[in-house]
């Protein structure tokens, strides 16, 4: 249970990708972590539009099938939804809330180094569209609208935003599998909502092999 009680955090992070994984977050912070929700975030869309300089960053992957080192790795990102678009409810990205202290936020900032942290408190909704998220499944804690004063999420910094996929880019199958596994723990409905609200990557999904790394302790090594 993550820092609950008298010192209960008043902030939370809206997780919509690999951070939905309680196992991954617990490994990063070194304690069992409680997720709240599910919830969704109005006014945003989920796309494969975060680009990472594969040969030049802290972890480099090659294709397992032919050892080619692609120029870019793509990951999930949130972008503002077009105000003119008539979006179906199923297109609104879903996820969970992670209660965080100021110390935790610094750890999240370090892990999400290619993302900027933005406040999205007013756009948060329960997965049924209401203002209050109640319990959904045995693993998730009940949530009241007033439980968190501030809710943040992470979106690609301008230099890491790829509105269209760059040449020689790929998505790591290990990342796709980790995200889908995380959403599957929320139940079949939330996994289906994840699929319905996530644009296709537009590049090949491949098995990767880590060939060089200077990975910060606690950060994922599998993607």
C-alpha cells in the first residue's frame, strides 16, 4: 500500500501506458503501489507519437530477427484531441490513477524523461463518464472526486513528439505486451477500451534485443 494514512498523498498521476502496470511502478519506487480507478481523460487522444533516439539514448535495441539497430523507437503518448472532432466515448483514453508524493513525482519525472508533466485535474472522469470513480475490480481502490487535489499526466516534449512516424522507426513488442498485460489486470472491459482508444502505431512491432544501456536504476530494461 503506497503511503496511505495520515500522510496520504494529495496528488496523483494519470497512467495510460506502461505506468498502468502495478508491478513496473512498484519496482521503480521500491514498494507495493495502489492503483485507483479505472478512470479516463477527456480532451486527449492516445497515439504512438513519442520518439526515442534509439542509438543515442540510454538504452539501445536491435531487431532480434536481423540485428538491425533502428533509428527510432516509438512509445505511447497523449496528445490534445481536436476540438472540432466528434469523438465517441470509446475514443477517450482510459487508465488508472497512482497516488504520489513530491518525492515520487521526482522519480516519475526521471523515468519519463522524454515527457513533460502537465496537470489534467479538471479533465479526469470515471470510466463511465461521471465525476466520481468508484471501485472497479478487486485490485483497485475506491476513489472519491475530492481524494486528490492535483492530477498530472505525461506528454511528449516537443523535441520527442512524432506527429507522423519517422523513417526507420519501430515499436518494441515487449512494450506492447507489457501495456496490454497491465490493462488486462483491470478486466476485459478496460482492455477493450484501451484497444478502442489507441491509434495504430503505423510502424512494425518487432522483438527487440537490448544491445547497449546506461539505464537509470528502477527504469525498465525490457523496452
